[in-house]
């Protein structure tokens, strides 16, 4: 039996913190959770962290205690957005494998210090972009790469939801890029492997009625020589989480995924339309079924385990992560794009 990875979690105040620890606990044959750091005293803006049920029975530690724990091999960094990169840098200095949640902060230089430092030291590093192991999105990436759709001229992607209450809008108001900064990063992460570096990035950062200045209704356009990519995120779309979508159009076909993910006992499916057939699908319209999905994070954490053990290479390398961050900051209005 393979030895378990000794891992700890720093922070419970990121929106993905509870889901991450629950997944680690579902994989006791892979991970041994050493302890968890309670970061609720942070002064950074946060929207989560008050539900302690996912941590029942685990050992609470200070950050110093966790980082000094005997045999610790890896950490998940699940502090609020503004604290992510500084916390991960402290873990890097201890040469620990790092899973750091999204997004990578508002300081591009500091993110490069972290991501480049891990690469130079050979430290496994994984960003918490939750769609990287989504089988439907990986299928869409593959068929673009293999040119089933011909020349892609349009991508539409949405990451909206409907939990934009007053508390969430207050939370978003702390970020210049609002909801585009907080959620648009997921879309950018899976679109860039399909089209690469854009020529232009143009943000449109708006607020819904009564949002008190929080940018909770955002669109950003990525420009390519022969294509446009439209990224949308809004916090007040009715049933918005179930309307998250990806549509890719090319000269020889299109593919559409809606919702982007589902864990309601129904299968994850994409609609594929081909002008011409290929070795896998005939010309025409097809429903491609990826079956019932049970957990958003299991694939991600299993991939992280392989990285920690040195069993797999780095599909999403330093250059990719830095490009995603660079595009995100431009799409969020934090800086001007340098094509």
C-alpha cells in the first residue's frame, strides 16, 4: 500500500476551503490531514469561513505549528483572496508542495515571485482552478486542438450565479475587478489553452441596480486575429449557477456545454454539431455524455497527489499560470493589456 501524503490546510475563509477539506477527507487512502489553520481573524475581505462542520475531528493548529509539523509534505492554501499569495510564499520557503486557491492576487509581480520560485525549486504547485479535470471541458479543449471545429471564430463563456446578496456585494466591492476578478479567472484558465495569448483584452465592469458600487455585472472581451472571446459573470442571474455555459463556434462546427458542471445526479453533457464527420462522430448533431459527476475536487486533488509523488508532469506549468494571471488582471481592469 502506498504511503499517504501528509497534508495540512492553511485557512478556512476561502469560498472553496470547505469543499477542499471535505475532498481530502474523502481520500483517506491518499491523504493524511495533519491539521488545519483557522484564519478567521484575518482583516482581508472574506465571504466564507464561519461553518466549522467540515473540520469536525481535525486538529486545529497555528500556521507555525502546521508548517513545522513532522513529515509535512504538502499544504492547501485556502485563505481569503488577498492573503493567498503571501501565505503560499511562506509555504514555498519551507519547500512544501502547494495547492493554492484562486485567483492569484492583484499584484502580478508577487504572483510571478511565487510561481517562478516554485518552478525554480522544483516544488509542485497547483492552482485551484476547479474545471481543469472536468471531462466535458477537457473534451472541448481536445476537439479545438484537433480542429474538429475548423477555425474557431467565437467563444462565449459565462460564470454567473444567483447568490449576489448584500453580503456578497460588499465582499466584491473590495476587488477592483469585482466578480470578473473573483470568478472570471476560471474561464480564462480553460480558454487560454485553446487559443493562446490574446492580442487585446477589454473589460466592461458594471454594477447591477442597488449594488452600491460593487462590480457584480462584468463582461470582458479577449481579442484574437480571427476570433473573439466573451467572458461574462454576474451575481444576480436567476438560477445563474445552473446557467453557466461554454459555447465554441468554428467554421466546421460548434460545441456547447451548459451547465459547466453538475452534481445533481444528472449526467454532464455537451451538444456537438459537425459539418463533416470524423473517426469518432458522423456529421450532424450529437449529445456527448460524460456521465454523472459526484465531486468537483476529487480529480483535482488526485492530480495534486501525483504531482507530490513525482508521478506526473506539470500540464499547467509556470508560463500558463502566469499568462492566466496576466490576462485576468487586464480583464478585471487592474492593469492595461500589453499584447
